[in-house]
C-alpha cells in the first residue's frame, strides 16, 4: 500500500514539474518526490505490510 502511495506522489510531482505549475514551498515537486521516496523506503523495509517477522510454533 505504501508503494502505491509513493507512485501517486511521484506522478503528482511529475505533473507539477512538467506543467511548470508554481506552487508554494510545501507542495513543490521536490518535496513530493522526497515524500514518495520516504514512502518507498518504508515499503521496502516492510512497514505496513501486515506480515509478522516471527512465526509461532
């Protein structure tokens, strides 16, 4: 799920950059890309996957 959210943020950042839309400092394309990279790193680390790392015996 975090991977999908990261992809959505990357697309929004690309559209802001490609359309040359002027936004405030909080919603700049660089900030959205950094948020996307953070979500992607959390996804790769396994956060939010719903799986447990240890098994019961």
